[in-house]
């Protein structure tokens, strides 16, 4: 693969949910097996009461550190074993719109990987991208059931 050839990228949107950690583990295993990489997108929803840029940047930095902790806890061992790194991106905005905008022009993104809650609503991103926006995504959508255990994840990835 030449320097100019982009590696296959799996984009995972991470929040505090258990299902996003399952999606992250799946994407990491998939990236290892396909010589790809993962990007982790954390989204800070705008806070109405934040009036000052310094406060907003402190909130974004706190969110970045929290996401790094989630990534490390969920896939740190996988990353260490294979020497792969996860690129962590933090954006501010409404989650669906932010993901849609982030994907624009990102041809190296091979798949958007989302975790679905094991019961009840699958979550706003899954509901939107598997429903309303399903035919408009610039890449395939992988929906990972939040109920999968590590053994099953390994088999499927």
C-alpha cells in the first residue's frame, strides 16, 4: 500500500453507553484484521448556559479526557497488542448533524460503526442512520448489538 493510499478507517461514535463500548471493541478487532484504523468521535452537545469560550474549551477538554478513558478501558488491550492507535476527535454540536458533517468528504471512512442498545430504543444515531438517513450515508453502516459478548465479537469481526 502506497503512502498516498488511505487506510480503511472505521468511525465509531462513543458516548457513555455500554453499547458504544461494544461497537468500539468490534471496530478495533475489524481494523486489526483488515489493516485498517479507527477514529473515535465524541460529541459534546451544546450547553445553553455556557457563555464564555474558556468554559466551553474546558468542557471540551474534559470530554476528550473522558472519551480517552472510555477508549482505553474498552480497547486499550487490543490497541496495545497490535500497536494500533485510535484517533480521538471531539466535536461540539447536535449528534446526528455532527456525525453527518464529519463524514462529508471523508472517503477513507469504510464504515460508520454504531452500537445498538440491547433493549428499548436502539439510540438516536442508530434510529436516524438506519432509518431516515440510511440511503444517504457516504459509507456502509455497521450496527453492533450491545448484547454481544467478547467471544461472539471476536467470531464476527
